[in-house]
């Protein structure tokens, strides 16, 4: 969290629009546990991870839509997901990811 | 950056325990509440009934280091909240500014550890040799160490390989609450040190906190190889796989010698 917040701080001072994704629940052989974080900017910068690389692309897309809408969302990823072919976790785990616009409240 | 994340970052940097709660559904998705171990807080969840429940729950989780989602019943509806506890950063105190210590500092930094190197010998403890150590302290380790914060988040690694420095430093380490204590040395050196500590009044149980010979049995010989075996042992111990446990598939260094 510390490393990510430091990067976010730099991005903010450069005027970037930022979204934060956090694994809030993990089960099975999920590659990253609850607490894992990925921060992204609209310009495509990334720091951290929420999986071993299998769902980061999908999370990035979701982050963009969350930045557009301004409303946070919980997204579920897992092998049982009907989107498994596109964004399933190859390792068979399941994760819930909370994606939110990064702002200070 | 201002606000709640700024305060969280400040708390982490000041080694203060903190818990961040994020509301995921209900009235205000995305709302955050920060609890600090000095009893202060910032932000709030909505409605107030939820905020109160999460505050009570959060206090008990503050120093757990855990991250989890929980559901709360508020006015007949279920609201999901994500709670994460942030412990003070891990610390490594290395006694002995030797060659292996240079590599160990590099590995420890990759793990986000704050690193302190202590040695009485100015010739070894130089910034040229340790450009990346967070602290480089010159003096007798047993005089310096009591001033360091040797808590459960601290790993102490003795690399000086000289009883003159290490025995007094080890006494300080054993009296501390450090989460890991390791000491370089062969089986014979380790056994001899344990005997000296016993003669000084330490019990077998106290002495058993020392991992010595230090490290996992990777067969390494060079300073970076030894450093990574020490780092690997620290990960194993911190994750509940102490290589000395009979149930562990891992082996302590030199266990086959």
C-alpha cells in the first residue's frame, strides 16, 4: 500500500486521473490474497497487481468505465465465471475486486 | 494528495498501526473510515449505524495485519465493507557490516523492509559499501540496539561472526520482542554461543529463538547466496513454515553437515 500510494501521489501531482483496484475477497488458489492492489491511470500507467497477470487487462478496462461513471464497483473473477475464456483465472481461484475512482474523501 | 489516504501514508511512515475500511455497497459505496492506533479516526461510513458497527469491529482488527470483507446488517439491509489493517513496516536490523550484509540489505529492501546496519568498525560501516541502508549506525551493537524499536515486526540478523560484538548484542536481541533472530556461524560456533548464553542465565526456550546456523539450506557459499538463504528463511518463519519444525519440508542451513 505504501509503495502504491507513493506512486499515486506522483501521478496526482502530474494531474493524472486514477483508479484503484483492490482484491477484497480471494478463495481457492487465487494468486494474490485480499489486500492486493493495482492502481492505474487513464493514460495507461500501472503499479501493483491483483492477480498473476491474468485479469489485469480486464481490471484496467473496468477501471476506465468506473472513471467514466464515477461509481465504484465490485467485480468477480473466477474460473466459473462465464467470461472465463476471456478473463478467467487460469489457476482456478476466485477473486472479488473493488474498483473505485481514486479520490480523497 | 490530501485527506484520508494522505493520513494513512503518514501513519505507515510514522510506524503507526492503521485500519482502513471501505464501504462497497449501501448508501455510500466508496466511503472510507480510517482508524489509527492512537484512538483517532478520519472519515465516516453511511448510515451512522453502519459506521458504529465498523468502528467497533475495526478496533479489534487494528493490529491483525489482515485484509477481509465483511457483511453488516443495517436497517434490514446487508452492506459489504472491506477492512484492511496496516501494520508498521517490517524492519531488519543487521549486526555486522560484512560483505553478506550488503546483499542482505538489497534483498530486504525488495521486501519493503526498513534496514538498519550496526557495526563498531567504521572501516566496514561506510556509505560507499551500504548506499541503500536506511540507517547505518556506528557503535557497539549492544549500546545502540536498545534504542531501536525491536518489536514483533523486526528481524535481527547477526553477521559479525565475532563473540566480542555478538554475545552482548544477542543478549539485547533475546530480551526484545523481535519476530526473528538469526545468527551466522557453523554448527560448532552456534553450539558454543548457546553454551555461553546459558552460562549467562538464558533458558533453552529463550535460546531456541535463535536461528543458527542462519538461513535455509540452499547450499549457497557466496555472500549473495547466503544472503538470499537468510531472506528465504525469514519468509518461511514469518509465513509459519519454520524450517526447524519437524513438519516442515524445508531444512535449516548446514542441516546436512
